[in-house]
C-alpha cells in the first residue's frame, strides 16, 4: 500500500481494515459478556465515530439503543484545549446503562467533559469505549474501560477520522508521515 495526500499533508498506511475489524470483534465480545442481561444506550461522539459505531453495534447481541452528541476540540492536527458542544442529547439517560463511543482518545479533554456531564444525569452505569487510545498523551483520570487499539503520538486519519474534514471515507487507518 502506498502513501496518500490530504490537502498539504502526506499519510502512510498504519492499521489495515482487517486488523481494525478483528479488534472490534474482540471488543464487542467483551461488551457482550460484561453487559449480559442489561440494555445498553450507546452515546456516540460525532463526527469521527460513525464508522466505528456502526461496525461495533452490528456485533452487539444484546438489546441496545444509540444516540449521538456532537463535540469538537481539534483544529487541523492539534487539540485546541477547548471542547465545543455543537449539539447534545435530547432524551434522558437517567437509570440507563450508558457506553460513550469515541473514535480516538488523545489528551482525554473531550471524553472527560462528556463523561462528567453524563454522570450528573444519574445513569445506572457509565463506561467509555474508544476505537483508538493514545495512552502516552492521556492526561486525565476518566477510566477508559474499552479500547480496540492503543497507538503512540501519531496523528491518524481514515475510518471516520479526518484531517480538516477530509479522509473520513478511507476504510483503514493512515498516520501522518514524519519528516526525516
Ligand atoms: P482529546 O480531547 O482526547 O485530546 O481529543 C479527542 C478528539 O480529538 C477526538 O475525538 C478526535 O476527534 C480528535 N483527535 C485526537 N487525536 C486525533 C488524531 O490522531 N487524528 C484525528 N483525525 N483526530 C484526532
Ligand atoms: Mg472525535
């Protein structure tokens, strides 16, 4: 596989589609086991999570619902340290078993904000599930119970994740090519 160009940046292949789907299979099996006997309300964070949410949910064999919130903290390839809530949940989550779905957890700013907001609404339980997790960049204490894969410092695109709005349609994950 070769590199791709998105706007001014070059990206190289990083995680293949079969590797992603294998990791999502294992993640779904864990959730199916852990949540047996409970109904799940997934709360997906748009835009980046749409592909992951779809592939994960197809593998859940328990009763479940899904709803979405729209948050944004990234500008280009850098976190802005501020999270904008562009739209939120319209229904009550009180007494529900909620799993937040995120595309990637980096510093943890986004997930911490939403986790604390949802906690105030008295869910029966609350967990975080992310496709990708950057443990070396994580600065928060919100528990990241479920992740499909951990990655280092790389900025990645594809499988729902974007660079400046583009690249979401790529079926696998690419990482920013480092200059050397
Ligand atoms: P955090 O708030 O944890 O620093 O960043 C989380 C959000 O920033 C994610 O929801 C995602 O939208 C964006 N983000 C973080 N790292 C990356 C990355 O490597 N690639 C892309 N495309 N977005 C990222
Ligand atoms: Mg996101």
